[in-house]
């Protein structure tokens, strides 16, 4: 059984996605934000389908029920299993998270289990303790810090408590987390804290910040971005703060300070007609438009190789157009090195597609 997590309001849409991708699968809702998936396909087929789901936040592959009769007993059982399946001295990550009831009470119990696991490892297998969590937990929870993605030698252990007495355990040995990036998130529960910056023109900047963290790549000084539909400037603001150059395209001007910035070149016009004079590092687009227009725009840019990286929002008025995202799932793999299509923690009724076109020669624009 595979366990797939979503935001509570998105579980029905996740179910619809999975049934379109894996029509012979059996799905069982577990609470308001989890689905148990049983599918006859191969591991690679399931991984591909889960990796393309917009509304999945986290995947616990081959999850199984795990009793928690007490803190100590759960830790002892878990350590015994880990000794048998994780290579000694190699890096691994441990995520013990609650998915039930009052969040604070569940989180406290998870922290106690984690502490007890560490205590047991000190007594029974210090070589495993040495490899635990090479990535500090603070790097995952701080929206202003980079989050290292999985490396080929890393394993991932996920223990999800669904009550005080029981949970689900998933152990994915290396290189599984690395080869499954896009469906197995390095962030616990697949949740990224929403960034806050009161100086930004609007809260929309948080979508770009989250996309960067999930990519494991940030816009840096010296790069050039095109921001389509830029006003009032939230997706221009962040690159400018880092020393990047931005070509901002909109019919309306940006906030005054951004219009005066020497790093911003403002082009007044239609975002969907703009073509840069030369390929750029980043395509950024948070324009308000019908989903088919934004989908067509990002596909045109990656087909023409006008950028190396891209972050584009697909916005919806209702819920009936979500299936249009299947066009991106089908077409993107043909043109890009990697991509993700997700309903972000910072998204409302929208999704973001982001990824890497590649480092090969870029086609001349125009």
C-alpha cells in the first residue's frame, strides 16, 4: 500500500487525478487529507503517476501500519527495523509527523518518539546515528534558508502518526528518495512554511519563494529574469533584492521603487506577446489569465528554449478546469530536463509549474 497526502480541501481532486492516471487502482480515503493507494502497476508506473499529481503533498511508498503502544516501545521497534535495512554510516533522514487531532499534542508525541529513537541508536547502533539528518531540521522549516534536496546516497524514513496509538511507517532506502524526487518531498508532510516579507508589494512573492525551495535552486545575483504580468512587482521584487536583473512586462507600471530600480527594465505591453531579444536565465509569470493561455505560454517558452529555468502560475476560476493541467503532464517531459506541477502551500485556486529546461545550448529568441 502507498499512502499519499494532500491538503485537506484537495483530497477529492487528488483522487480524481490518480484515477485518471491509474484507472485500475483502488483508492481508500483515510481522513480528510490522505489516500491509501493500491495499484497493480510496476513501481516505476506508480512513481511516475504520483510524481505528476498536482494535489499530492507527500508520498509514503509501501507504507504499512505501525503500532505505537508507548513512546519507548515504538522507538525500539523502529530502531530494530532500521538496523536491518539501512546501510551503516550512510546519510538518512527521519521524519516523524502527526496527522490527527490537535496538532500540538500530536507533534509533542512525535518529538518524544524521535528523541527516544536517538536514545536507542546511541545504545544499540551509533553508526546509524552518525548518518541521521545530515540536513538540519531548521533548514527545512525556515523559509529563508535553502533546503538541500535528496542525494543519491540518502535514505528516508517516514513515520506518520494517525492517532496516539497507531501510525504508518515507510522506509525508502537509498537511492529511492533521490530517484523519486518530485513525488517524495524532503519537507515533512510535503509542507513548506509560507514566506513572509512585509516589504514585498504583495503576498504573491511567497509562491516564487516556495517554488525555489522545492526546486532546490534560487535566483542569484547576475542572472536575468523575465517577469510576465509583473505589476505590482512581487515576482520582480525578490530577484532584485538578490542582485538579479529583471525585464518586467505588464500593461501597468510596477510599484514606484521597482520602477526606479536600475536592475529593472520595464516593458509596457502584452505579456503573451513578449519575446526577449536573447535567451534569459528565468521565466517568471504570475499573470491572471485563463489556464489554457498560461499553459500555452510556458510550453512555448520551453519549446523555444528562451529560458533555463521557469516558474509559472496556472490560475483557475472554479474547479472544473483542473483536468487541463494534464496537458502539462503530457507535454512537459518532452521539452525539459525536470519539472514539478504542484498546488503549493502558498497557492489559492491555482497551481505552479516550475523546473529546469536544461544547460544545453539555448535557442535564439525571436
